[in-house]
C-alpha cells in the first residue's frame, strides 16, 4: 500500500503555473506564490532565474493573466471574495503600480486584441446596466476608455482583428437558438437553431478578413470552417468529438485544433505546427500542449501533461527565423508531486441503458492489482465524481481529486453523462429537460457497470460534485436514496425554482436557454415540473450522510440554495455537515480553504466508506470555514 500523499501537495498552491511568453518574445511570465498567495512573476526569456513578482496580491491570489499585444504590459484580473465581478489591471513587465482598466463592482471580459493596435483591447463590461455587457475600447497605456456600443439585447460580440471595431453581435432567440448579426452595410444575419446553439460559434475574424466558424449545423460534431463571402470551406473535423481548442497565429488564422472523444487528438492546419508537435512529443513522455507563442512564432511555451504526474513546462525556440532549435526545461508545476505515488487515470467507455456511449475516466489506487480486464481481486469503495455545468465535460489527464481519493483507497469514476459537451450535439441535446431524469440515469448506469465489473463495492459508493455535480449529489441522495452510501455537495442548487430566480444579472439575456434545457419557471406547469425535479422537494427521503460546502459570495448558486436545504434537514432532524466559506464564491480559490474542505472530505469518506485519511491537523483553523453539524 502506498504512503499517504500530503493533501497540501495536491490542493495547495502550485509552485508555478500558467506560463506565458510575451508577444514580442522578450519575456516569460507565470503565476507563483508570494508569501503563500499567487502572484504574477516575470523574467527575461533567456534568464528565467531572474524572475521577480510584478503584482502584490496579499489575500485571494491571481488566477488568470495574459499579455497585451505590444508586450509592454501584463494583464491580470481579480474579483472580490468570489463575486466574479472581475476587474482588469495592467502592469509593466519591469514592475510598478498596476493600473486599473475597468470599474470596480462590474464584470469585465476581454474579447478582442489586434497587432495593428497593440496597446488597445476591447472588453465587455456591465457597468452601465448589470444585465447587459457593453463593448468598451481600452487604451492599456493610459487607461482611457471608449464605449463602442450601448448594448440593448446582445449576449456577445465579435471584434474585427484588423482594427478592433465591433463587427458582429450575437442574440438569443425566443426558441433558444441564436442569431449572429453582422454590423456592416450588408446587414447579414446567421441564424443558429436551438439544437446547434451550444456547438456553433464564430471563433473570430483574421487579418485577411476571413471568418472562422466552429459549426455543427447539418452535422453532429462541429467542424472548423473558413468563410469568405459566398465561399465556405470545411478545414477540420473529428468524427466523434467536437473541436474545442483552436491554436491561431498572430493574424488570427487557425494553425491547429484539438478534439476529445476519450483522448485528446490534434488536427493540423499548418504543417509546420505538425512538425513541432511531433518533435515535442518525442522529447518527453506526456501529451504536449502549447501554452503560449510569440507573435513571430519563434518562441513557444509548452507543457507535457500526464494523468499521473505534474505538468513539465519548457521554453521552445522553434528556429522559425533561422535561430537554433532548443527545448529548455523551465519547471514542474508541482515539483514535490514528482516523487509521490500518483495513479494513472484511464478512459473507459460504458453504455447507457438506452444505447449512448458514456465516456468515463477511472482511477484505481496504484497498489491494487487487477486482472487483464481491469478488475481488482476485491471490489473497492468508489466515489462517483460528477462534473459541473452541466454543459461541460470531463477531460483526459491529471485530476487532483481523482489522485487524492485514489491514494486514500477509493476507485474514482467521472462520467460524461448526456448533456455534457464535446461529444456531438445529439448527445448534448439528449440532456435537455433531463435534470434529475435521464442525466441521472446515466450516472446510475455507470455505477451499475462498475459494480458488475467487480470494480466497485455496491454498498460503498459515494457521490460527489460541484455546481451541477452538487445538484446531482442531492438528486442521488433524494431520488435514489438507497444507491449511495453518502454524498458531498459543493455549491449545488437544492431548488431549481429558487436557482433560476436568482441567476446573475448578466445571465438574464441567456435565460431562454435555461427554459429550453432545464425548465420554464414562467409558467405554472413549468414551475411544477422544476419543483418535482428539485432535491428540496424530497428532502424527507435523505437517509444517508451528507456534507455540504458553499461559498457565501457565489453569484451563480447563491448561499440560500444550501441554507434552505440545511434548515429543512435540521428541522426534520436529519444529520448534515455544512461548511460555509464567507470569502469564497463558486468554488474555493484560497488554498487554505481548499485544504480545509478536502480535510473534511477525507474524514467524511473515511467514516462512511472505510478509506484512509490524513489527519485534519489545524486545517480548519487556518481557513475561514464556518461549520455546522457533525465535524
């Protein structure tokens, strides 16, 4: 049996993460802790050891950064205690006082940059009307802003890369589809039906005036198309997986793309990229992923991803302009994990009761011996880990919760149930109006398959997840109360009625999607059906242990969703453990809070599944967690 992996190595801050090369190729940047809080560090390309922090966050940590097109500024965003009102800042790579570029209390999102206007960018911001995001041109050097349009109904915009003008607006239709309106003289519109709305989008406009679409109209999985006037060319497609990642050059022209059915697969547009990826794949074990490129293609930052190890990052000099081709190791994202007993995470394709392929990922404790069909000698306790969204998907590769729980003695299974993205529109749309219905059946079918294969012990299967996964956990304990031994709900809706009534203001223009995919809370019949599929309506059926975790500032699934469930459980005398984090939102950003939550999870599963646990120590005291119920 392997030694316990300290949870701090898995859920604490990474050593270094999110490396980037500046567009001019002069600088490297990444996120790394300063006194335990993630900040942006910058170093010359040729001298990573000379890195120094250029930000000074002391509380929440910075989780996302990028470069201005000129390479003269590092851009980063920050919200307040998880409220998701992200404010954009800029700081020179040499350091200095960051400049605030967007207003406090409003949500900002960068949607456009251009090499022709390298010191400007376009952001969407809802400072004028909370429900509507306006496109705003920002001068990064001065902080001056120009509102490009006052939004009346659009849910998104596409910016022309040639000059940063707003070229296209996207609007929802009453039927749950969308229409893309071109704002030029021709007044062209591109309608997208409800069946295609989540799998079809205008990726962007390149410097030559080509439109690049990911489009599923008339097919199941989407394809990459180039459109110019009446000319429409299919460039890339995958038979079983939707294209999700597109690698562009400085002009905005795609060079490669990736799709995932069970494994991540590269598709090449530019043959030079294929040569580079082949060289990188031969250099080191793991799947090479391009993290960042300079504008002239001379310099890349690349990471090798594995399901059983930390990410290894390197600086890659491509020789694009006659330079020497070099691959220089930079760092591991979590150095101490390299010596830990990490387990492989394997893709498994199961079948639903009505014939769908369910792409799953399974991790077993590393020390468990299996036969040639992957069955252990004795069935194991298992955690069914359900992804959020639900319009999201589980991907291959390293997953922190899988690693920690497998090390504690669990099999861990993640299931792409119907309604998950990336697997074609038919599978995605099969989840419409099936919250608490066939989406849950898929999870049950996957559990049954693991029991039948001898992987899982029927009496020791837990369910755990965040957001939609939290809802799925509550459905598991209320709709099928004898299936799971226990459950962990992280920021999950307990009532679909109150959830839909309290969505963030900037989601309201898209609420028709909730009506067509979840249920209509504006009709009596719709409200009755939403209540029928709400775990709160069956709270009296809970008879297995439940752990709930919630961020007090969550704008998507409000604290009231957990509060009302806990109050009803307490009123009925049903035991529950409730961890509220007053400085978090939709998930836990601060490492102290992640570690406290995972300490509770370990103890909870040790108590109810008979697995191992690292002692809690002072994890709770070091966090902001407020606990109710059994601890």
